[in-house]
């Protein structure tokens, strides 16, 4: 009987990546970074900060985000604003980060990392505290998944703050005085692959977007995060009114998917693993939060529009994207109509982006890290 030998364990540098299972974007970035680092020869462990929190606190942090945005958006906006100021909310966030310290210290001891990377702001606070206390003697890097910087992403003891785009790095420097490094996007390579016109036609037909439903109208891929957040129904109505054919990604919000699927002229989908193909079939991405879907669209060359952004970080992200010329922020149906027409007429170039994994490996080998553009 032939024995199959397991591959030897990696002998390269050790990296600990800490994310948090709030939504899906932070975990997606962590998983992609881990994949790239392993391919480069590193030994990588990925941990979820939520598991480091006591049970009741874990449920509040992990489960309150979606219901708060959808049911009491004004309260969520106040929460995000409150975290920018020294006060009760800021102190509560600091105590939450402190509550995670014992478990995170145990992760560090077990992993023996040469560098630690955070993809969630709360994880950055905990790791930054450990770095400041001298408990963590290796570099800590924060990878910001949002276009807009907010205060919870920042910690003075973190060695570097990495961004997807130069727009975010500029925002961090101008608003907070914190130099940042443009690291590039963390999305799977298939988002960057060109799609032939014949494949695009086939993909549209598979969604019912041939001559029947779309009828030659621009196809708008509507995203609202993994939890299906925000006033998506009104956005869909706005798109239909301006002559676009909406394809809506409702994430894990099955109730929203069922409601939208009942509307004429609307394709409503749940959680999908074929988002690169859906982006290839679309003419424009319409988003309301500025999260991982925007990074994916950036890599895919798909034009973006921000419409009816969710409060708090959604509006902050919208402003940064608009100021950088990456995605117009439309506030009326007339503006939306003009933006959709312009997006549908735009070419879709695939631009080269830096690789965050290369930057992390360079940090491990002592190579010079380029300054933010």
C-alpha cells in the first residue's frame, strides 16, 4: 500500500493574523493574506478576536452590528461618531479591547510570531495595547479594509497602518496626522482576470439578463454587505426608475432576498461564491457601505457608484471614494441616472496593484517599506 506523506511544515517566518467575524470583509481580507503568505513560505495562523471576548460581550460585538444598522440607523450613526471622541463610547471600546487581552496573549505565546497583522479595528486596539506594554515584542501591522479611516483603526503603538488605496492613506494623514503605507487590495486573483465578451453574454443569460429582463439596459450589481444592510429596496426602485436592471446581492439576509425577488425586473440573490463572474456580467456596482465589494470592484475594473449609503462608516467611506474620483456619491435619481450611463460607457482597465503579502514579507526580511503615495 502506497503511503501518502504530508508536506513538511513551513520553515519560514511565522505570522499571526487577527480578524473579527463582524460581517465578512475583515475575515475575507485575513484569509486572502494568509493564503498569499503561505504561498510565499510563511507559517500563518489566523484568529478571530470575537473568540477572545467573554460570551456576553462577544454576542454584543458580533451580533449587534446588522440589527443596529437596519433598525436604528440614527443610533448607529451616533455610535460611530461617538467613537471619534473621548467619552463613554470610546471608553467602552477600550474596555472591550482590554477584555480580549488574555486570550490574545495566549495566541501570541502559542504562535511565536515574527509579525502580527490585524484586519479589524478592535483587534488593532488589543494588539496595540500589548505592543505598548512590551508584551508583544514583534511588529504589529494594521490592514484597513475601509476606504475611510476612523479613530478605532488607529493605535500609536502599531508599527504601520496599511491601506488598499492612496486615497485612504491621504485621509489618514490629513485627518489624523498618521502616516500610512499603500499596501494594495486583498481579494482573490480571479477578480483580476479578464472576461471575454462571449463569457459575459453567457453569464448574463444565466441570470435571465438576456434580451428578456435586461433588454439592453445597463446591469447594476447592487451590494449591501454579507448582512444585506441599508435601504436596498429604495435603491432598487431608484435603479428601475432610471432604466437599469438591478441584480441584488442580499448576502445572508434571506428575508430581504425573498422580498426583492418578488419585484418585477429584479434579480435577487443570496450568498454567492461566484462574485467575480457576477461582476463580469454587470456594467456597474452600486454599493452603500464601501467595504470589501468595493475593493473587489476596484480590482475587477468595474465602475462603482455610492447610493443611499448606510450611516456612520458608510457615509464616511462614500466621501473618501467620491473625493478620490473612485465612485461618485449620488443623492438623487437624476444623479444616479447620469452616473449609471457614464459607468456603462467606461472601459474596464485592469490596473496593477501592490501586494500586501509582499509588503509583510519585506517587513520580515528588513527590506525598506515604501512610503504612502
